[in-house]
């Protein structure tokens, strides 16, 4: 199966060409855009971990190490397309249009963090595992019924492939030929459980075979491989040629969440080695140096401006007015039925507010 | 003459671990399975150390699939094992609802006892720990309303261990709910080795003659504070920790309200369809003519548990409970 589904790569770990198919499209402009977006998300992520440690937000879910998977795939999507993230995919959602402030608000326990930007089809993060695959299929199916060429992308991890909803999502998409890209980030661990204990399958991409669907396995730390192969999958979906299952092989350096301690279940030296060897951002930097696209001043300025952008978003998040308790009651239905209305009144009364 | 029993100071989560350890030592067929329960020792460390002690054939990291965990546990239970299945959070139990509702809870009835499902489903639950979305649901009433399931909720380390042992020994499926807020809130002397706290029996935490307060789990702390505040105003509360939600301790509920004639019921689950309604109907059935005031309920709202920036509004507070106590005494 590993032979049937080889790990596709465009540039290798040293930033050297491995597949030159897309060489003419890999311009300095595209490369710098990808680099910028990856660095932006990494700085955001580190800020998130720090804010949690300082008690300024709640539990945070870090994604450091998975930037290429999320950004390469999100950038392959078009304006009106749909995105269904998990709680670890803020690099994808910020690339697709979420504001940094909104993302921080989510981790501050604010319902506002679930609201998509105007005109963007971004679903709130799926917390239950794999449930979102069916939503992505349904939304894509709707686009097909409406006769548009829009598609969905849905994110999920290696552990999610064990859930029934994963298989139901793939089967429905296959049966109804829905324009969906099932984007799996295989980071090797479902919290503490390594993939060898999760499944006997050697690859996740091979699961596509059972659903008569295209399966692609790629190096999820090679942002070009992610971007171009996802784009191909999206193009196929738009043309009515059906869904694709993409397995992006990657790694999360840190904990599952800030409440998790990875040293309980794995040797964190592995993460340290990977930071040196297979890091997606470092790889792009090496590539840019090889291709004479690297400019120290540009990189320094970029770091500075992105840091300022993130600090501004933190400030906005922290200056957002405290939520009103009416928000607990007023959005469950279009109109409050009497039990909710009377509970709301009783609560206000108990506080002496009316 | 009593025999001195060695005790250890344990938190609730440590007491839960100890309960499993005691039963795994005693009965070879007791196994633990769930997501991250092995090497990681569970996301709350409830199974910490068990894989080292009992091996990975008895403490099993399963694939990530709640329906899979419960469905295979049913098969294991029907075929000689006593699975303790961990749901990582009660809010993640929904994919397994089908297995519990259509199989675990009714196989005995369907086969007139030829097949039984002696299993325990453990699940942390409840709000108030600033957890991410969906992690804070209190949906015990979905299961108390499910024919064939017992549902229990300890509120302290001693009860947690003793009730877990009783749940493991029970011949039928038991949903064992662990209030996250109580996991590490206090330490308590817990006897070493095996002891039982019976299922179906409530406990009186404080004796009083004016108002009965019925609650369970993390709400015990809230109602205890409220009862103290009421006492300062001269109102004596009979504080009852229900402990088992199905079957309820009808006798203690009746005895208490027949003494006080007033009742306040507190739970963080939504009011509609909550345990409060069941308890009110029990009071109606057993003690209608003793009542001096309509029963008051202080509950969560008929809304999803909000994200944590608003969860303190959602959760019943000692203030709201005191107001309810005053209302029933001033009726």
C-alpha cells in the first residue's frame, strides 16, 4: 500500500527540487506568500500557547509543525468554497479568512469565535471527532444540486478515521459524487495513541479505495506538494469528477492541547529532531535560499510586522466587552420559546437586574 | 469492635483509579478500555499506572471511536468480561448513544435474562472548569430516562471509590458519572482495599428541619454553601446528596420532605426533562399532603452549555439556591 500510495513531494527536506512539474508556477511571489502565511500562523500559535500559560485565554490547541498542511490546502480553495475545520485548524481558517481576533476570542471561551467573517463559508471548529466530514459532504452536495462549481474542504486527523462518521462521510460523498476534498492531517498521534495502535492500514490514503475515490498521500510538511495536489483535487471536484481523500503526513511538535503532557506517551526528542530536519517553514527558507529568493531584511521586517499584527489582535481580543448573559438564552431558537424566556427572566431577577 | 482500616488521603480522581485497581486485582475479568487510558493514563489521569500494573491486555488503548468502545464492550460483557469503558467526556458519548440505548440497556430484557451486560461506562462531566466547547454537557437525564440503565454520580472521593466498586459488581450496565469539578477539589481519607457504597442509596450531608435540598455531583459544594448561608438566616436545611440518579432513593427523599415540608432541587442539567421533574413527581406521589410550599428548582437552562466566558451564568450559584430556599420558607 505504501508503494501504491507514495508520499508525494515537490521539494525535499533540504529545499531541493524533487518534482519539477509545477516549476513554472512556483514563482517568488507564490513562495513568499506561502512563507508569510506559514510564519504568521506559527507566531499566532506560539502566542496562543503563551496566552494560555499566562491565564489570558483558556485551554489552547496548538498546531505548530502542521502549518504547511493547513496553509497549502486552504490556499488551494476558492472564494465561495466551504471549509470545515477541527479545533486544531486555525492556520487553515486564518488563511481562508478568519480574523486573528476571532480566533483568539474562540480560545477565550467566546461564542463570537464561532462566527464566520462576512461572506466566508467557514464552519465552527468540530469538537466531536469526524462529525464534520458529513457536513462537508452535505454542503458540497448542496452546491452540486444548486449547479455551482463550488467545493468543500474538510479537515480531520488520523484518529478520526476510526470513527463511523469518517466512513459515512466518504461513502455519501462517493455515492452522491459530492465535490469534497477530505483533507487528513496524519500527525501520527491521536492525543497519546500512535497510529500503529489506531489502525493496521499502512496508509490513510488507501481507505479511499473502498469508496472508489481518488486517494493521495503526500508530504504534509512540503507546502508546495500540499498546495498543488489539493488544487488538483479541488479542480476535479469542480468538474464533477468527485471527491478526493488526501493524507498529508505531518507532525505536531507540541502537546495535543495545553492540558496535555506529551512526555507521558512519547519521546519529545523526536519533535526536537524534526524541528531541525523536516520543519515546513525551515524547508521553505532553505528552498528560498537555494533559489536566491531569500532576503534577510525582508524576513526580518516580515517577522516584525507579523508580530505587530498578532499583538494588535491580542489587544482587540482583550478589549472586547464582556459578553452579556442574554447570549446564553437568545440564540437557541429564532424566537425564544416560553421556557427559555421564563428562565431568562428568572435569572435576571435573581441578579436584581429587573 | 471495629477493626482499624488503613486509609489514604486521595482526590476523587485518585479514588476512582484505586477503585478500578482493587477490582482488577480481585477479578481477572475486569478490563479497562477507552481512548488514551493506557500509556497516557487517561486525559484526567484516572487510569494512571494501571497499564503498568495490569498490562495492555487488560488496560486497552482503543481506536478513537465511542460507538466502537461501547459496542465491543457489550460483546465483551456478554462473553464473560466486565469492561470498564471510559468516555473521555460525557459530551463525547453521543456516537455511542445508539449502542447504549438499543443494546446495552435492553439485552437482558430482550432475552429474558439469557444475555446480560455487566459493564460500567465512566465519563467525566459538567461545567465550571473552563473546558472547551461540548466538554461540559450534563446530560445525565438522557440516561436516567433510558430503561435498563443505572446512573450514579459520586460527589466525593470516598463515595467515588465505594460506588465504583459497587458499579463494577453490579450485574447490569451502570453509567458512572464523574464531576470534573470534584476531581481534584478536595482530598479525603479513603480506606485501602475493597469497600462498597451501595447504589440506590442517597446520603444526608447535613441535618435540618426547615427545607430539604436535593442535589448531586458538583452541585453538592454549591448547596452546602447555600445551606450555610441559609443557616445564618435561621433556616435549617436537610442536605441530601442523591448519589444514584436511577433508581432514586425514594425512601430518603420522602422521609426528608415529610419532615421539612419544603424542598429545593438543584442540578446543572437543563430544567426541562431534568432530574428535578422526576424528584417532584416522587414528592407528589409520596408526600403531597406534607408539603407546605411548592417545590423550587434551581437548574441549568434549556440552552446548550455556553462557552466558558458565560458558563458561570449558566451554572446554579449558591446565591440562586439561597433565594430558592427563602422562597419556599416564605411561601
